[in-house]
């Protein structure tokens, strides 16, 4: 569909829960081209598609759902008690209509690729390093449901922490500043797997002050918006959005994805989940006429005639009815992904359904146009039909099951900090069990997975400092912790 702003005189119909709710919605811009994400009042919130080897579809707890299962989504939740001053929301949405276009497919299906790259980054399976052991040092506490960590790359050494309700907090020299960098709570639906979910600073942030956020808007849909730092204070953002670059309709309230990151090519990468429910009932992971179940790539320094961003030449763009923003497909809920700052390799933690959590890894150039297989595959196993043909899909480099209390992978980073014992290891965790694991990227396409710490934290995100040191956020305890060698 053409890029249009929805008329401002209407009100929101929040359909993901299949209950008509009247609410004011922020300005939204729909993605041009084919349907960005179907919403249908005829769909059940808990469909039961047939899965030959899995029985009825059940949705495993996901990072935020585990912590917030008792708290229903609200448009502007009341913050937890705190001694720190909380400013009034600094951005107020104007009422507009929520997009409710319906397209239940089948659409254009990605299908297998006979030239699919070998999984993993360049490595030698004969190389074996002793896995590290790690411990955690708390940097700050007192945060309200922290779910994201980023750095600005401006030489300041600051960490920027996302609070789910719609605030970005600043940690400077180990101190949590009282005043938020940005507050957009009045624009954000928060609770469960929704909220302010992603943050990425422009590679030239130190000179242009541009940064981008991924949040769930008041219609329950994904919004990607640009903001700028204020002219007067580097620890405060201008509360007025520059523009909303992209808006993706979410048919259900879970599997919103949320990750944002600039790649080695200077492009902005956006992780979207499959739209939710359980088992991907609308086949979003395999369809190319939707932005759901994908890794997207756009050029925020360019502009098309019908888009407020450029299109950098993604391979799927040549396919019939395919969205040109699609970089990779076949993902369920790639909540957190990262790029290795030394090699550029892409690492994705894709949250599983009920059987397997998975880590995907490829050189970032090789990932353009790949299909990771969901919902035909979960991990390395057939999901919809068993047996199935797994050829032409990129297999994960690592998987683990749910036998030991695991249920939702949190993708991490390749450590590039100072500790020799940690350098070069990919570290990730599980949000439910608190287990930290490590993979040696040099160990080939199917490297061993080693448990390196059993913690009590609800680890929902990793973050990287400017110096390559790694941090994690505990959504339950409200703390930010640095990973150190033990």
C-alpha cells in the first residue's frame, strides 16, 4: 500500500486482543508496498494449527512475558515507586486511526535456496579453546524493568538503558542520572512483550546527534522513529520525534521482536517477530509480503520517493510482492541480535516455540537474502511437518532445549573487551533460567555450547560498551551488571 499518514480525526481500534478498545494513537506511517502485517478480527488469539511432531501449539514464556505475566498491557503504566524524580511525559500523541488492513496470505513464500550459505562464521572445527568462566559485577540498580542497553559511540563512555515503559536512562561514570535522556511513555503501550524495545545511535552520532528507537505504539503496532539529542545538554534528547520511519502492524500482542543495530555497512537493521500467537498461524516467517518474522535493513541517510529512508539493495527485493526492506526471513522472535565489532559477523538469538532455542550466525554479507527456516523448522528439527526437507534453509550454529528451566534465549555479543579469557567468545543467556552460555566462533559451523555461569537474574538483554565490555540487564531486579572473567 502507498505510504500515507492516517487521518488524525479518527480513533484507534486495538485488535490484537480481539477486543475493540477506543484509545488515542500516535502518528503512524505504514510501510509502503504489500501488507506489513495482517490483523483479522476473525482470528482466535490462541489458534491451534496442526504440528505433526509437537501436538497442540503452546507458546513458551518469553523474556518480558515471564516477568510481567500478571500485568496486562497498558498505554501508560504507573511507574514503580522510586526516590528519583520522574518528569512528565514530554511527547503527546495526536489521535489518529490505527491501520487495520487484513491480508491473510498466502502471499509470496520465500522457500528454500539451493545456494544457501553454510551456517556459522569462518572457523576451523579442529580448533578447541577452553571455555571461560564468568561472573557479574553490578554497575547500577534502581531501574524500572530495564530491557535494553546501548552506547552512543561518541567517546563519552556512557551507557543508555531502556526502561520498558518508555524511558531512556543514562549511566555516566557508573552513576545512574536522575533525569531520563528521553521519555515517550505517552506514546508507548507497555506490558508483556510490548514497550520501548530497541535503541540504536547513528554511526555519526557525535556530529549529527541522530538516534532511533523501536517501540510498541498505542495501537499495539511496531514503530521505528528518529530522534535527536538536544542542543543544550548531551544527557537530554529533544522530546519531539523527527519522524516515524516505519510502522508495522502487529496481529497479536506477542513476538514483537525489538532489536535495532547499525551494521558494518552503516545501514540500520531492525528485528521483527512473526506477529505472535503460537506456531506462526499466518505463516509470516515464510512470507515475503509482510515485514514480520524478518531482519530488515534500511538506509536512514537516504530517501525514496515513497519512503522516508533509502533501500540498500536487499536480495529479496526482486521477488514478486516482496517488501524491499527484507534482509533475511524465517525468524520467529529475534529479540536480540548483534554484529561482531571486529569481524562484522551477524549473531541472532531467535526465541523458540516449545522445543528449541537457537543461535544463528553468518558473515553479515552472506545473510542478505537467507531463510532461517521458521516455521518449517524449529532449531534444526521439522516443525509443521515431520519428516520435512531441510535443504536450502540456514541452520542455527547452536541450539538448546528446555529441560533445565530454559525457555527464552537472549542473544548476546562476541566479547571484544580487555579480558584475554573472554575475548572472542560469543556470550548469551536464557531469560528464564539465568544460565549464561558461550560459543567459540572459531570452532566451525556447529561449535560446542558451554555453560559458563548459572545466575539468578532474569537476563533480557545484553549491551556493549564503547570499550567492548559487555553488560546485561536484569528486568526483575532492576540492575545493570558487567560481565567479567573469573
